[in-house]
C-alpha cells in the first residue's frame, strides 16, 4: 500500500522526481512509473495494481498530460476504483482537454511562479486528510480485487472481526469520500453470505446427525438394551476402581454410566441407586482442572512451550493467555488492541512474541511484561517466530513481505519475492534458513542474507494455507484449499500426495521426531498422518468451524489447536481431548508452546496475547497491539516472546508480560515473525511484499525482496544459515543473510500461508 500514485506525462518527469523526493522526505510512500517501457498487458496490469494499492491518485496536469490517451485510461481506472483524486496544476492547460473528473476538484498549484514548499505542505495535508478511512478503503479494494482475480475463491473472503469491521465501515461511511465501489460492496456481501452458509451447513449437519442417531436408537433398542445395562455396570465399577489413581478418568466414566442409565427406561431401582451413588462419590471428590474459560473471547492461535508443559493462546480481543495442560490459566495480558494473528514461545521458554492485524510485534516475558514492541509491517502480520537462538524474530505480513528482526525491533533483512500476502514464516532448526508461504500459492526457502534458495512451485487456482519443514530437515509439507496435503524434498520434488480433508486444509505441522504430520481443516477436524499418507487418527476440533492453527508439544505427546470460536484445545495423539482453554473474545490465530513445555502462549483477533502456566493455569495478559496479532513466538531459550500483527510493529516481551522493545518493522500488516536459532535475530514477513531481518534492538540487518505480492510467512533454517519465506505469489524462497535468493519452490495451487524449516543436510 502506498500513500499515492503519481500520474504524469513523461515530459514532466524532472518535476515529478522533485515532487516524489519531497514526499519521500516527509515519510510518504508514493508510486510512480519511471520506466519508458512498451505499453503491454503486463505493463497495464502493473499500473492497475499501483492505482489499486494507492490511497490517493495524484494527477500532474500539463498540456502533454491532458492530451495523453494513456493518462486518460489511468484516470478512468482510478475513477472506477473510487480513488481520491488530487489534481496538481504544473503547467497551464486547455480546460477543454482536462478530464471531467479532475475539473470538479480543487487543484493544488505547483506552477513555476508558485511557492513549491508551500504547495508540498498543502499536498501532504490533502494526502493525510481522513487517513484511516482512505487507508481502509484501499485495503478493502486490494482484497476485493485479489478475490476477483483468483476466481472468487471463498478462502479469500472476509471472516470474523475483519468482516464485522468492514460491514460497520460500509454502514457508517457509505457517504464518505472516497465512496465504496460496487466490487467492494459485493465482496463484503459475499463474505457475509459465506458465513451464513457455513452456519447453515453446521446446523444441517448437527440436525442430520441427531435425526440419524435417534432413528438408529429406536431401531436397535430391543437388541442393545440388555448389553447397555452391562456397560453401565462396567463403567460404574471402572469409575470406582480408578477414582484414587485418576480423578478425571473416574469422573468421565461415572458421567458416561449416568448418561447411559438415563437412556434406559424402566431400569430397576437397585441399578439406579448404584449408579447415582457412584456418581455422587466421584463428584464430591473430583475438582475440575482441565478447562480454561474466558467469556466473550475467541482464540485464533495456540502454541506449546518447548518443554510441553504450558500452552499459550491468543485471540480476537488482543488478549494472551498462558495455561497448563490441566486447563488452569497461568497468566493473561493485553498484547494488542485488535486481532492477534500469531503467538509463539521463544525456544528457551522464557519469552513470548505476539503479532496482529495492526502490524505490530511485541515480545513479552511470562509475567506479561512487554520487553519490546515495534512496527514490523504496515498491515496484518500473519506469522511471527523466534529464531532457534532466541535472538531474532521473523515476521510474515499481509504486505507481501517477510522480515527478520532483532528482539529490539531493528530490521535485519527483508524478503520480497512473494507476489501476495505472506501467511506463514519459519526458521530452520539451525536458524540458517527461513521458509515462507503465502497467498501467491508458493513456498520459498531463503538464507538469512535475503537470498532465495528454493521455491515450491505454485498452482494459481488455489490457496496454500500452510507449509512446514520436518524437524530433521529432509522434507517439506504443504496444505492448500484444494484439500490436498503434499510432501516435498528440499529440491522442490513432490514425494507424496495425501487424501486430505473434506474441505480446504488450513494447517500442517510435523511431529518433533519428523515421523508424523498433523493437519487441520475447514471441516473442523484434526487428522494425524504417517509420512506414507495413512491416517492414524481423527478428532473433532470443537472450534465451531475452522481450526486456524495446530501445534505439537515439544515432547510430541500432545496437540494444541485453536479456531474460529476463540477456544484452545489440548489433545492426546489418540484423539482424546485433554483440556479446553476458553478466554479470548474472538478468533485465535496463533498458539505456541514454550521450549520447556511449561507455558502456552495464545493470540488472536482480540488484540491480546496471553501466557498460560500449564501447571496451575494462572496467566499473564500482554498489553495491546493497536490491531490484530497475527503471530507470536518464543525465542529458543524461552525468555522472550515476539509478537507482530496488523499495526506493522514487532514487540518483544519477557514471560511476565513486560515489553522491553517495540519497533516499526513494516508499513503494512506483519503476517509472520520468527526468531533465529541463537535468539539474536528476528525475521518478519509482511503484506508490503517484503521480509526483513532484524537484531533484537530493532535495527534492520537485511531485506528480502522478490515475492510478487504480500509475504505470508518467514522462518530461519535449523542451521541458522538461511531464511525461508512464503508468499501470496505461491512460492517458497530461500535466502542468505545478505538478501540473496538461493532457491525457489513453485508448486502450490495458490497462496502459501504457513511454513517451518528443518535442519539442512549439507551433503
């Protein structure tokens, strides 16, 4: 997104360069076509994109300008996009040739006899007038155009808080200039219809299930009644036997026997007395320890601590919660004033990082003290990750970039090869590579100098939601909206294609031993697979609809999932639900375990990050980002947490929720943030089309440019020698720390929104 698109005649280029430089010195980003290139379809597409992504259309009026057919096309396209027009009179022109759209607007005079500096101040004032409305108008237009260009893919529609905010703006700003276009209105209406359709499907499925269940029960009642009496008695006996060793199991068995008893009409009094007595005994002795409830909040992200003992969840209201595995909330803190998109523990389990819709990254300690905060991207950050050494953060943003940062928010490098928002970013286990995935359908592998090493090829008809490295560094897994799960080698060759889910696959992650995969999808289920594509187990997510994120605990024995309903769930690998954590007010986007497994960090749309102590479920809440937190990650030693999101900042916190660093990393959303293996650097991925590398003081070390659109994810390689990014252009790129692209993977059917890196084999 830029502050303005400059439309001009080539004969006025010298003046336009002077004006461009003056605006850049005022910290305004302006887009101008400097190249004298043929008027091809690709050129016109680039011009259209420049107009769409600009808040203002600045017209440099001169005799050559008003008679140009190309200029006329530019003006008319800007009018169709309902862009705010700012006419500048540079040279007097025949009024009859001036486009009618420019005639009815007050001009700013930049003639030779006019005061240039005064005119620049007037122009800056015009650009900054009603900036929030104009910026949101531009962002909505970009999303709507992308949706239309991608064949109106449902996965690109607005959801949750973003949909509600868009509808509110459409209602209250309907008469405000610039007006909403027909495409923008249709985009919002279709998004609302899709949400209502999902709700109807869920209701129909539930109702159908009840009808089938009732019918089968009536049909079989004569055959199972006697067997059911035996099961009730067996469950009651088992409850008594396990009461002293496992209170939870005893309670579940007693409740199950009670439910079965209620279904048996005409049961004798002796059996009823036995079951009720057992249930009373268990209830009096058992205290619930495995549920976390936060009224009015919805989780969107969840992560295990490195030791597997703690969960962190974050959600729609910007709150971060820490939980133990029994469901007790350890800490809670407000990390963001909006959606937290990503939350993650540092590798040592001592810090949490959050990121959200405002493009800000925040790092916290486990007490909810903010250690640092910075603007990493100009829009949403979809993913943020600590490097393995906990010294760096990597972010992935809506702006199409991934970035690497230190924990103080200093940019290290930016990755720009993605052609669309970057959804996910991950460091390799050694911290030498980053993997990004985005809306462009590709996953990209980078070194930490910003050089793309490899790209997983993109298929442009679909969205790649997630891509991850195996911990042993030998393979990459990708998941997309065509329901496919694919396994690749590091040269970009597809090894296995899995049958997938009943709907788009949202997230994929390897187990710590690299022998299993877990996936989550829009069908509301979690599925566990071996590497040959065999499904090992399946579990209902209990998230009402989408499961947005899932992660293994460090020991590989548990799974944590977050979803659209704002809750986080902890599971055993057989599909048994261990705990339910409820506290966020809206979708959770990110979840991360601390390296020691004692804490869980969560973040989401509610702009908060929460750190949960899994021992007793006390929590610390991190202070607010100014927008949704899209990613949150612990550094490798667990002493710091980096968060990033919609406000474009990266914030670094200690585990107490104290922020010790904040820096502006990007001008747009940060989708992903990641620490390097040694924890000394951060990488970020942004909607601005770049990824960046930072030290923990917020100093930029490198920038990765190459993606053709927002960068959705960024990760360090396990050996710390490269950075990988993934973007909306469908590619994954690998970079060195100097910003050179080393490798590119292009094989996904659309956006790549998530990735993680593995230990590279140097042989």
